[in-house]
C-alpha cells in the first residue's frame, strides 16, 4: 500500500479552492450580503486550519519549506502557523499524550492548580468542558492560555515568528479593508467562529486513559465535518499513521476497523451528531487530569 505520493494533487486542489473561495468572498464581486460572506468564510477558515495541519505532516510536497509556505498566511489571524507547528509536532512525539505540562495540546488541568482556582474560574472551565461552552468560550480561553504561555516562554525564535505573524495579519486586514466591503471587526468575528468550529474536532480528540493507545478517538462521521476536518475525526488512525494523507485515511480505516477499535479500547462515536446530542450541555470528563502524579509534570 502506498502511503505517499508527490505531489498530492487532491490536497493542492483543495488549497486552490480554499484560497480562491476566500478571495471571492473578500472581494465580493457579486455584492453578496455580509451574512452570506460570514457563513462562507467561517468554514473556510476552519478548512484552512485543517490544511495547515496537513502541511505540518509533510503534505502535499516533499519539501517541508514549500508546504509551510503554502499555509503560512494567517487566514484565521489569531495563531502563528510556525508556533502551532512546533506545538503540534511535540504533541505527536509525546509518550504522555493529553497529560498537562507534557502535551502542549492538552485541555486538562493539573489537579493542584484546579483545586486552587476560584469558584468562578472553576465554573467557567466547567462550562468550557461542554461542547456548547467549548464552541462559545473555548477559543477565548485557549487564546488567553496560549498568549500567557508565549509571553512566559518568549525567546528570539518565537519573537521573530510573532513579528512575521503580526506583519502578515496586518497585510491581510489591510487587503480586506481595501479590496472588499467587509469591515475588519466582522472579519475578526469570522475568525473567532472559524476557531469555534475547530473546537468541535478537538473537543473529544483525546481522553485521559491508562493506555496510550486508548487516548485518541475514532468518530465514524462521513458528513460535512469529516470533510471540514479532512478526516481527522479518525484520530486514532491519524496518530498511528501521522504521515498518511487525509484522503487515504477512510479506506485504511475500513480495512482495519476492528483492529483499530480494539487498539483504542472502544473510544468511539458514530457521528458528530451523537457528540452534540450527548455533550452539548454535559461535560465529557472532569477538567482536572484524573491520573496526574508529580513525576508526570
């Protein structure tokens, strides 16, 4: 079975579509109402984030420099691609997946930190642990935590990345203000809700579990979310084969379904509709990581 092919034309075509559709919505030659622009731009920003994820994992070209250049532009404004790339690579190289301090993408908290939070802060994080809360306030919480981490760990490399990111953001916002009819504040709302859609994917990606193989989810969704997330709903498979292109994952999953579900010990959902139904207003797990010990920090 071939797991790679270069160049990957399906990924290239999707990149062309994403940027072309985005440009049309911004320039708006058909004079569409702003709410139509918003409805289209929000999922395009989410799709662009999924394409950034693909490029991090070595697609669509052999040259990682070229892959990075394809998605460097901060369509979603808030996160520098290269900082996201560094964190995501560490996330995949981590043997303590989902553990606070070890996994930069963990949404869990150290129990000691959790116990010392105010009742108001605990309530906010508990709301954030429902899917509705994660979509509404999750982006703000993630961005504040990320900003605090970046300020605390600022160095020459990260500073240079942030400067280039801010310059790129300024150019994008200038282009939006100059070429189209959309106001900057409306575009920033699009960026926020594009991040909100991404929260649907990350909400259940990982769980606290004694077995590393059982910490990544399988969601057998074949609807719009699977396309928007580029089949990253098959997350246990992605962690098993992180270099496999998005369009190859469904066939590999179908051929190995029973083995994969046995390996991840049934951390499985039939669809995103099931997840919305079960967790829209109910927490998926405790906020504090349940098995954190001092030697895991």
